[in-house]
C-alpha cells in the first residue's frame, strides 16, 4: 500500500489547510453530516483511541484521515492497515515487523506498520476480521506501548494514535467469543458511528456533484451535471453499497451519457434492480417514462455482441477479442461473437456445469452486485472475508478490478 509514504506526502501543505480539506471531504447537509464534522473537530484535538463503526462504503477511512489531519500528530505519518488482507505470521510481521531470518523468506529486517507510524497515526480497518492471536499481540501493544518484532524478544517503544474501524458489531463479536473483551474496551474509548447513505438522501446530490467534479478535474472525464429526474432517482434508491456504490454508478453514468446533463436512463443498472428500502420500481419511475421504451444498456450491448448470458441468471460474460496476429481478425471476431451469443459456458467435462462452475459464476455475480466490495460480498455470501479471499484466488478472480 505504500503505507510509510502516505502520511509524509501530506506535509507539502500547512497543517491547518490539510485539516480543513480533510473535513471538507465529509460532504453533506444532513443533521448527521453536520454533527459529524463538529464531533471530528473536537475528537481530533486529543490522542485518544477512536473506534469507527458503520456499514461498508460509508467513509470510515475518510473519517479516520480527517481525525489525523486535524490532530496533534498531523505532521507525522498516517498508516492504514487492512486487517482482513492476510493472516498468521505474515500479518504479524506486517503489523509489528520482523528480524532477518525469523521465517522463510525473511531476507532482511522490517519495521512493520506500528513502527512506521511511530509519532503518527495507525488506522486499523476491518479490525473485526483480526485473528485471535493477533488480537492478543495488539492488546499488549496498546497496554505497553511497545512492539516485539517477529523472531525477536526485544521490546521496541512506539508512540502512535490508534484509530480502528469495522462494519461488525464488536459487542456481538465479544459476546460470541470471536473478539477479546479487554481489547474491545481498549479501543472503545471514543466511538463514531456512520449511517447508511439511504438514511441521508439529502446528501446524495452533494456527494454526486462533488464526485462529478473530481472525475472531470482529476481524471479528464467530461464535466457533467445531474438532471432533476436523475437526482430524484438516486435519492430513492436504497444504496446497499453506500457511498462507494454511488461513486461507481456516477462514474459509469458519465461514460454512458452523450451530453453534459446526466438523465435517468444513464442509470440502467439501478432501474432494473428496484429499491429495497421503499419498494419503488425504478423500471416504472415517472421521470424515466421515455426511457422505458428504449432498450437498456445491457440489451444494446448484447445486440452488439459485447456480452453473452451464462448459466446463472444475471451473470454475463465478455467474449475474447481476436489476437492482433490473427490473419482474419474480423472473421475470427464474428465467429467468437456467434459462439458466445448462442452457447452458454459449459464445464470442461460436459454440458452440465459442475459445482465449481456454479460457485465461480455465483462469485462473479456477487462481486458485480456489490461493485467489487469484498466485505459486503462476504457478508452477502455468509462467509468470513478470509474464506472469500481464498475462493477468489482459487478461481483466479482476486485480480478483478
């Protein structure tokens, strides 16, 4: 992740400017957003541990960065750590460092995230996913303010502010024996809770407009605005992926829009999914009446041979394009599209799909439905994120964007 450089890069601006910019990224006029900015300004002045709770995609890391940027350690490093990335000795080394030769592959010593964050802030994201063994070591770090690198017995002092976040109820995890109670109370000094995007619909136009401006300024995409009908549609959708899903939907809408104003028909992925929260069927949304008679993006893509159906409803494949060296690329492409359009994918052993085929397709469908949000996908599938990660690696899906 380039942890050690993230906090250093911020030092190019004065501390008060960085703090103001970080708070300005908490966009919204809802009572929750306004109170959150006030709370962050107060909490940031101290060095107490902060626990940030809330659903995935609601900006927990954004909140952590705002706390750091407005606190007394703003000039020092901000080191984010994804506690669900890896497990065992490798994660212990990632967190606390290791000495040369402490395990296979340890060809040199490593500082670890805590020592890299010394004097600054460490952000432990998805801390509810942390293994019990690492929980014990983390508790000792918080109590003693020292770390013991893997393969060493020497305690190394560290001075860091700890911010942690999770989309789980840590109290429930404690009650069910999956999270240490003493560690929970060490982290549970100050609690900040985020809320789902659907519970603050008045913030959606502002968040969308801010992201549209970022896409234009930072990524060179066309400068667009939302029509009244598009705003109305976005405010009625339930947003299971929260702000992260909104950003993905907005970016896709910009690519599919032909003018400067984004109309409701640019949000085809929403108009075919309905709304869990209010029961609104976007396929019959009043603002989208004209678009109802027009083919959807998916239908248009299918007609052009861009996508083809699979054995699972709602899952589509993109056909491979011919190689450049193909002597007859047009003919090869046409044949490929014909095959993809007519035949669903089958297993290597016959027409009937194996359990592995079905599992892979279901994983693809879940990742597509959650906009590649691994935490939300694991929750929907009813498995731990580590289990999901292994399955994605098994089927070669771990590198999907």
